[in-house]
C-alpha cells in the first residue's frame, strides 16, 4: 500500500486569491478542516485555510498566491501521509486502497478493475473498466457486495444482483 492517500482532486481555481476548489475523496469533508499539510505532485504544501461546502471543499495552500498559480493545480490530486489519516472502522476502506482492485463475481468470474469511486448520498457509485476497455457503472449496495479484500486487491460481487443494477457503456 502507498505511504500516502489521495484525499481529493483539484477541480479548478476559486476566486482570484489562489483558493482551490477540491472534489473530496473522503466520507467526511470536515476532515479537511484539520489538515495541516498536503502533497501535490510530491511537493509539500501547508494548508493555510479550508472550508466545506455542500458540493466541494475549498482550500488555500502555501505557495499558491493567485488565480494563475492555482490554475496550475487543475486536475491534480491532494495526498496526505497515511499515518495522518483517521482510523477506519472495521469494514471501511480508503478509496485509494480500492482503486485498481479486480472486481470479480462470487464464483471468481472477472468483471473489471475499479477505476473510480464516487460517493453519493444513496450509495458509493463504482466505475469498472472491463478487459475490452469499456466502462461499467453500478451502486455499491449491500446486496451487491460480498466482500472487499484490499490485501488481495479484489472486490467480490454477487453476480445476479450486480447484473440487475450495472449500467454498461455501449
């Protein structure tokens, strides 16, 4: 496992003072309020200020003084040291640890690889990339998931229920 965890993605600059609009990759966006430092492209940035909104998180980082500087971070990922992450309850996982895992049925039939996870109010929505390069999107409902094993790098799904909720790219 990586020594660092991705906690968000820079969507765009916000305003003229170098603030960044962040798509959070965490369950509780308020965790950003306690961050002291983040890494972007391996470079350390002190978190000067953070605020939480319904759709995003906004942060001001050291070394990002204006909109032009902020624009250079568009599409980049914020990482934190794993030891700075909150402790997770049993059965909970970091998105960074699930991304790249093989998705298989309970009988071992391969479905794809976890390419993205988006947190929605009703469920996490997983996007898989299949062996032929297509995308499959589905909500990770309790009756779809059998288990996640980050050590073995696999997500096991109940095939019948998965087939009922999955949307395949044409």
